[in-house]
């Protein structure tokens, strides 16, 4: 079984990211499943950058625990990452840049990357491509695939650039052939025949939005959500839509509501600071019953926080941000593939129930790439908003008519007889302001919450379950931690633990029919979250008497399967010892 | 030609008797009737404030949204269906205070829509605080010793930000106001109609008689609206003589003109070219 974690590290601007990307695509095309992980500095030039690529012949659920191959372009990269290199792993380093102290635990290859690039290729910047040539030869990764990619990638820059890069690849490839191979890593062609897409979470989400019928994207640049806007700016015109960059995030969501009011599907994406600005517009969407999709690719907060690092800290804001009683839906995306289908669900819920849907992703998911089977949009049937009938338009159309479902038909401007005023003030059935009618406010609030209750019913379908179905130890996670938790659960089950994980993809309203038996049947429930206070655990404590065991991590990095696994083992010991006070925070 | 009453909503305006906004509403209904635009093809978007209640009093589609945020909503609605006649409306606090950021950027984007600001130089709905256009040294509930800062100049601001139709009216000059609005709606591009719309309850300084003593019409002095420099000079006239009328008008391609996706009609009516989705996916293989 092949399962190999590569990590490339160096100075920002040294080609770390492009090395990682080329390796990713080559391994994917060679037939491997891929799971990448990126951390990069907030600065544009300089600062430490690294890119991790995990390749395997089976489905990958996490970035991996240890590193098999570390490529260090400079000493800082070596010092930062050598501790993660597994015993017997391989270190490839630029021998022109530094010399690491000898170690028995790993296999070292010192390659004069800089001088090979300068002297043999004549372009110092190609040292990262030289390193790819080395890896191609050393680990038996098809060089033809690298060559094909370099031609595609640099073709636009002219033949000279292509030739220099191909030459650099060969220089590395030939150089290492003269050295003794000391390690046992050999990949060769991967098992998968069918081509899969290699996409980031943000790209998958944007693609899913297009498949949902998105026509407008309004947005303001913000890390780590900007690439959604950039992708759509390029691709949306091909389908029949476009992107407008607005002056701020308030305007972005305002324009989404305007476009949606006019009958078009529209969305915006942002991160915490921008999402904070959108809160008043969310309230307007709720009150005026205008469908809208808002994506929050979370990063470390509060305030500007750590813009390029990951966290799950915006859940409270997504659920509770706003004044008044706010019927809204909060979804959390769990994997690169789920980004595609999850955003389609978001559009369907927004359209069907005429309310805002907040979709939580994060930097870890948004920026990591994975191989995914070609998405099939027909798997999610597209739902469009309810329109008034010809009879309703003839006889005194009421935009906010009380109905059994709480959903009232929504006319599109340009329709004769359908004119109404979408209201941010409390209003009556017609849409006339009713800011002093107390009983009407109660009825209207109930109408809006009827829609929310209807979402509760479908929430129970948006849940994944892994491991033991009725476990002794349950895990409830959310969002991008799904794969990591799933891998940890598998490790624990393999060792005989009674462990299962429930992973809701909708956090508000909650899938109570699924949560209740799971929680009540378990002896202990762990809730791992990348935030300090346990935001989802707090939401669940409102619903269930059990005091959940929180596992919180707030260093701007995702969980590893090992961390979750260790927690399972620890809790299992408490359970076996019959200790009642499991809730001690760790 | 359509009749004014076709544009009258079923709700009676809740403005104070004598409020300048009555004149603005009448002028707008007159302009729409003269232009014969069917009510179901008109959208009036507003913010919050006395004047922002206007969409409820007019028979058309409306969006009565958030304080200061009428322009983003109007822009989104216009882009989705650019065959609609889109009019944003609100007050000076709404447009030049809390919504100033949206105002300047909407000017430079040159969407084909009209923005009517009912400028009473005071916050009326909150019962009388200083606004961005309150003159210096005026005592209000929030400035009992008089305002310290100088007022914002909406006409000059719109000119510098790239608005392609910049006019100012007075609700006491209804015929001229209706004509300015007609010109604004007919103009291809972003049109500002700033209107002196006196607040009879909370602004005891800028009253009808105060304006009547000072205003003069630009058209009476042979002002050339094609002359940007002249428009700028007129924009800074204040005090004993205050100009109303059309300051500036220029043809420049609108945002909608320049957006290729809109060339084959309103996007809301265009079918999705789903087959192209497969081609987009190919890029990730």
C-alpha cells in the first residue's frame, strides 16, 4: 500500500507553492488520491511557506500525521519541520544553502539545487523544478507527467521558458541517478484509471455555485475567500453571469439581496471580518424574506486575527449574529467534494424557504486540494422559489401572505400585478409597514419561524455517520474536521474501541432526530472544535442535558487524526473506570 | 400618456403636513407618468428615514431596506434586470452620512439609475439631530451649541466621483423638479437629483421662505451643463444665491453597457449555458 506524505518548505517566493502544486497534479494524474495542506505567511514576499502533499492508493481523509519526504529549500524549513519527519523518512535539502547535522533516524540527500539551477540550467529560479526532477527519479514518479504539466503551465510564457523548465527537470532527474538510492520509497503508477478532478475547497464550492444556477457574485477581497471571487470572475461569464467587486462587504450582501429580489441567484463569500460587517444585511434578508447565500471561509479571529490560518470560530456569529429573532440556516462544509454539493444544498434551502443561508468553510478546507470524482450536478435537484399564480396576481397579490408552510409566493419585478415593497420594517401580508401592530408582529414572527421549522425536518438528512452506529464513545464534529475525525475513528475501531462519529452538515437548525439517539446512547461524547470555547458544544448543551467533553485546539492549525485518537483513548479509560466526571476540560 | 394616479400607492404618506417630501413624491409620479413607464417595470429602493418611506406611497415594485444601504440593493437589482427603471431614494443622512461610501462608488460605476436625495439638512425621523448637510453653527438636538463641522457638498461630491447627471431641485419648484427627474430617468447613466426638501418640524433654519429668497435657476442664467468646470463653480455657490437645476450632464458608457454578459438581454431572463459547466470542469483534470 502506497501512502506518502511530502512536505516542501522554504522562503515565500522561492517556488514552494508551485512545487507543491506541480507535485500534486502529477501525482493525481499518475493515478493517486491526493490531500494537500498549505500554510503560508500573511506577507506576500518572504516569510516561511510550506506545502504538504499526501498521496495514496486509497481514499484519503486527512493531511496525515507524519512526513515521509521533507524537501527543505533553506535551513529554516529544515529546523521547522525536521521534528515531523518520520523515523526512516527522507530529507532532500539544498546543499548549497545549509548542511544539517547528521542523524541516524532519517535518510538525507544533500542536493546542490541552487548550483545545479545556476550552472546547468542558467536560471537560479528553477531550483524548485530541479527538486521535482530529483523526486521524479528517486521515487519513481512518471517524468512524462511532470513534462506534460510544465508545458501546460509555462506554455503561455513562451518556448524558452518551457525549455528551461524541462531542462531543469532533467538536470535534477539525471543528477540523482548518479547517487546511491538509500530509501525504499517507490511510487510508480497509481491504481486509479479514471481521471479525477484536482480542486481546492474554494474551487469546488465555486463550481457547485455555478451548477446551482448562480448568476451573480458580489464580493470584496479577503483572505482566505478571495480565490472564490477570482475563480468566478474567470468562469462565470462562460455560463452566463458575472462578478462585481464592491466597495465593502455591506455593499456585497446588499447587492446580493437586490439581485435576488430581481429574481437572480446571487451569492457572496467572505471571511470573519467581512462577515461581521454583513450582519445587518442578514437581518434584512430574514425580514424581507429574500433568498441569499453567504459563504464564510473562516480564519483565526477576533479582529484581523491570523488571516492565513484556520479556525472554526465564527459559529456563534453565524447562528446568533443579528438583532431580533432571526430565522436563518447555517451549513458547514466538510470536504472538498462536499463543497460542491453543500453549496447546491445552500441555494436550494435559500430559494425554497426564502431566507439567508450561511455556509461555513475555513482556510484549511478552502485552500487544500484533493482529488475528487467528477461532480455530478444532477445528484442535487435544483429548487427555485415559489412564484405567484396568474390568479394570485389578478386578485390583490399579497407578498407576505400567511400560508401553512410559512412560505409565500414571491413575484419578480417586471411581473404585472405583482408589485410589492420588500420590507425591512415589520409589515403586514401585503408588505405595508406595520410597525405598531403588536399582534401582527407575533404572527409574522411565527410565519418566518415556520420556515425554519421546516428546515429542521430536512436537516436530519444532512448528517454523516462513521464507525460504530451505537457507540460507547461518540464524537460529534463539524465542518472541515470530518476526514480527520473519520480517520481517528477508524484507528480506534481497528483497535477494538466502541467509537462512532456523527457529522452534521447543518448546524442551525440542528438534526435533532439524528443527534438525540446518538447522544443518549453513548456513555461519553467528545466534541472536537478549532475554537477556544466550544461553540458547537455550547449550542448542543442548550438541547441536551449531557455535559459534552470538549476538545479544543486554537493554534491556527487543523486537528491531526492522532490528536483525536488520543482523546478517544483517554476518554475510554475514564469510561472503563466508571468515572462519572468526564467533563473535565482538557 | 399615463395618468399620475396610476402611480399612487394605496398607503397615504405619513409625512408631517407641509413636508417637502410631498413635492418630491408628486414630481416623481408626474415624471413616471410623462415618461409612460408601466408601474410593474419600476423599482424604487430606499433606505431608512422619513423620506425613505417613499416606496410605500408609490405604485411600483419597492425595496425598503436598511439605513444608508439603498444603493447597493438598487445596483444588484438593476444588474439582474437592467430593463427595469430603478430609482433609489432617501435622505441626506441616509445617503451622505451612513451611506456615503456607497454613494461615491455608485457614482463612479455609472449604473443606469436615478438617485433622489430628499435633502432637509437634518435628521427628521430621529427628531432633529445634525446631518451631514446641516450648515455650520446651526443648533440642533445633537449640537446645542451649534455644529462645528462644515457641511458636505453633495453636488460637488457627485461631480468629482463621476456621476454623469447631476441636478438639484427644490420641492417648492415642482414643475422644474419633475423635469429634472424626467431628465434623470431618461439619462443613460447614474443620475443624482439632490432636492431641497424642507423639514417643517425640525429645521427652523432652512425653511421654504429661506430657500425662496436665495434660489435661482441655472437655466435662467444660461449655464451650460456640458461644462464640467462651470458646474463645479456653480456647485460651490451658497449663501445669498443658491443655484437649482441641471449642473452637469455627460454621456459615458454605463456599467451595463460595458458588461459583456448583459449584451443579450437581462440576465434574469437568460438561460444558463449549463453545457459549459463540463468545459469548466475539464480545467481541473
